[in-house]
C-alpha cells in the first residue's frame, strides 16, 4: 500500500513523499487521518 507522508527533516523545512507500507497483519490496525494540526507556538515538543 502506498501512502503520502509529511516529513520534517529539520526545523522550518518539510517534505511530502510517498511511502510503501507492507501488508497489514492480524494484530495491526489501519488508521486514516482526515485532519491534523500542529501548533505554531509549540517549539520543544510536549
């Protein structure tokens, strides 16, 4: 399965790429994210 990914290789830079995932096993789950947000004020993680 091919999916689009958003990667942050360094601060203030991002890349959109395609990733190939393996088959989903019987103990795996598949999650589809519809909307996600990143706080612009969160600088140092959690």
